C-alpha cells in the first residue's frame, strides 16, 4: 500500500495544520476503515463510534506520523486499536442493540460484500477471536502483506501467519460442518 505523490502532499499539508487535507486523506481510506471496523464490531453503530474515536486520535497524532509505514497502514492500526478498545468497553457493560432496525453498513469491498451476503460466513467470523478475525480481514480481505498486517496489529509477521492459519482452519472446518 504505497502512497501516491498526491497522498504524500496531503500528508504534508495535514501535518502543517490543513484540516481539509486531513479530511481528504480520511476520505481516501474511509471505505477500508469502515470495512475493518464493521467486520470487527459487527454493528454499524459501534463502527461509527470506533471510527469517530480513531479519526480523532489520528488527527491528534498526525504530527508524530513518520511515514515509516503508509498512511493507510498507520490509520488501520489506529482503527484496529479503537475497535479493540470499543470491544473491551462493551464487554464491561450491557448494550441495547438497534441492529434489527438499522440498515447494514456499506462495507465497500468485494470480500466484505460476499461476507455481508453470506450469513453463514458472518456467523463463522463472529466466532473467531478478534485477533484471528482481524488478521483474516486484513490479509485475505484487504490484501495486506503479513508485514503490513503485523504493523497494524502491533505484532510480528510470524504471529500473523499463525493467527491466519488458525482462522482459516476454523473457517474451513465450520464451512465443511455446515454443508
């Protein structure tokens, strides 16, 4: 996920304090971030809450972005962490879900659309531990390399490979069981 000259210019402008440049950067990556958040949280409302937190953290932390990773990868890490924080908070309190009446999120990518239209696959994904689900969504869903996924999830590539292997094995077994 390399940056274009336009994205690099936007990053420089945003780091110099241009809020419009930051907004444009977010717009370039918003569908992928929504996809990640929705697939981790399984709720449009939770997705919106986590993205709001993540985008605010990204804005505040933009000055420290050193471009040792792409902006998209850096933003994925922030969104992932915001989702994990949201999951931790929600596990400590009871929530009333309005999902039954809310519209499904527009996830944007073909992988996510296949999952969204395949109720069985969605159910299987929700049974995966969040670290395995995140690895699967980043590598198989978003096309990230093991190294990029490792950066986002703040671990090493070997751990990503292990999580991905376990996730794929679980998904395969569940699909075979439900034939």
